[in-house]
């Protein structure tokens, strides 16, 4: 059988190693971190849908069962505009957990396959030589390790800021990449472990204008989280969302944060300890990108999976799930072309239509229009589409998610509705927004016009005194 090197020990990298080992290949997995964190506060809440669970269960059924038993079934997502609920997406098939928990369980599964999977921690990829077929890693003690990979294939699963992808670009002029930064930035608050949030249903994820709530498992107990959000379009001088980037835990900023939380999700205020409000300002933020690649492989030596190949963004609900499914498609391509020299090209051919569709959806969600008419049109479309038969939400993480339909089929249906419905909404919202702008213009001009004092200064008064 073959030899594979996996770069990146996140959930997708671990599952890729398990998939390849399951086929009888030998795998060496390189991970830059010294350990897989067990503290939920070093991660963020996610939902594992039937697509992701199916990929895990195909080679690690114990991990899939653990996600089911430790996580919780998400009954629905409720979307609010101010205090009013404007949309609801029923689920019942997605398990709420944290990315860190999934990563830890899959890593532990890899440790149980020492005959097939070799794990190398503290190895961060520095460079790749496509001519010599070598990979150069730097360890945490500063040592340099050069790996001869001439007799192996490389799977790049090193995330949105992939080093593997960078060297693929340098090696192949036909390998084109577009990286579009997210229009949003996130930072997570963690409630007291085991403490309920009055008035909030732990089986529901609440989505507000400034963030969303979710529960995760922490040592067998449920823990509420609030993911705060800052949009690039938010007014820096007015919006409290700028606290997402703030690092000064001053009394004034802590008070502002508490007031902001009260305006987003009042029930969360009492769940958050005073210390947590302070820790918020030192916790990392999450700011990724939408990544689009013209293909996923170069020279049948390297292939990309997960965020390294097609990072999307949280509102799609498909970040981790699409990456987990990548490993299943990759395993099928490798299995069907065993001994041949085209398995990575076969993977690209098989996977590209679905990922291209997912890019279309992610690009729409990542847009941050400033014109009120466009924002309203998108809101109208969101509400109408969510209530339609076979909506994208129902098909991805709603009851119909159990079918695991191809992304292309799901997004093509959504894109057709968008073409018709959002343009129809624009016919209404654009003129109304222009009228509203014209009516408000005098008030804006009045506020922006400088005022001049009619009282003479003491200096001017004194000029006339002899």
C-alpha cells in the first residue's frame, strides 16, 4: 500500500489520516502544536451535521457516538432582528459541541492506530521543495527537520492560512487561489459551567444582530456560550461591536461589554462571571477568510482538504462538515485509483462541483453591503427562503440534512430562488430606502452643520477699549 504525509492535526487532518489508514496505507501526521487543547475556552461552538457525522462514523464510529452522547441535539436556530424573531430553522439532526472536542476525540482515535499512523507534534511546516520532494519543519525547540517525501503523497490540512497552499502556488502557475477576508470577526464568552440561562432553551441556538448563543459540553455539564460579532460595516464610532477587537480590560470597557451583552441577549448577563468579562479582552478573536482554489492538487504529490482548500465562514454551518466530508471523498478517490498515478486529480474532479457551489453560498453570506436597500432586500430574501420548501437551511442542517445531498444540488436550488426573489425584493426595498434617505437628509445636514457663537470673545471686546 502507499505512504502518506498529512500536514495539520486538526479535525480534518486527523480524519484524513484515519481514512487512509483504514485502507491499509501508512500515514505520518505532522502537527505544529505541542498538545490538543482540552479547555473549551480555547475553542468555539460548532454543529456537526449528518454529513460530518457520516464521514466520522465511516472509520471512527466510537468518535461519532461520543459526539452524540456528549453533545446535544440542536432543535432549532432562531434568528432575531432586534427583539423580534424573524425566522426559525428547525433541525433535530445536528449535534452541538465544540471544535476542540471533535479535534481531541479524533486525535485520540489516531493514537489507537500506532501500526498505521505516526504522530509528530511540535512540527510546524516551514517550506516545501517540489523538485526534491522534501518538506522542512521547525520544531518548538528551534530544530529544523527535513523530511524526504519522494516516496509519499502529501495531504495539506493546515487550515485557512495554509503553508502547503502557499508552496503549491509557487510550484504551479496554473494553481490559482483567491482569499477573501471575512466581513466579520468573532470572540467568544463562556458562561458558568452548568448554570442555566433563564428564558433560553439550551436546545436552541439564538442568532442576534450582534452575536449568537450556543451550549457546549464541558466535563459532562452544559455550558452556555455567547459568540460576539463585529462586522466591517459597523460604525466604528457608534457600534459596541468594536469591543470584539478591544484588548484593554478597563472598568469602562467591562461596563460597555456588559451593557452590550444586555442589549444582545439579556439572559446571558447573569450567566457570565465578572472574571469572564475581564478574560474576554485577552481571549483570541476569530477572523478567517473565504478561500477559493482553481484545483486541489499539484503534480499528484500534494492535495488540499478542509479549510486549506475551501475555507468558508460560520454562517454556512458547513466549515467543519465540508472538511470532514472531503476526507471521505479523498478516500474514495484513493481507493478507486489504488496503484495509479491520478488519485489526487480524481479527487479534484469529484469534489470541485460541490465545493464551487459552497463557495457561491459563502460569498453571498460574506458580503457586507452598506446600502440600506440591499441589506433589506437580503433580509427579505433570507426570511422568505427559510420558509420555502427545500430551503438551504432545511437541506444542510434541517430535517432534510439526513439525505446528505450534494452541495451543488442544494446550492443550485438556492441560487435560482435568490436570482428571482432577491431581485423582486430590490424592486420594493431600493425605492423605499432612497425615499427614507431623502427624508432624513435635512436632519443629517442640520447635525453636520457647524454652529457659530454670536458672543464676542473677551479679546475682541477688549480691542475696543481705550
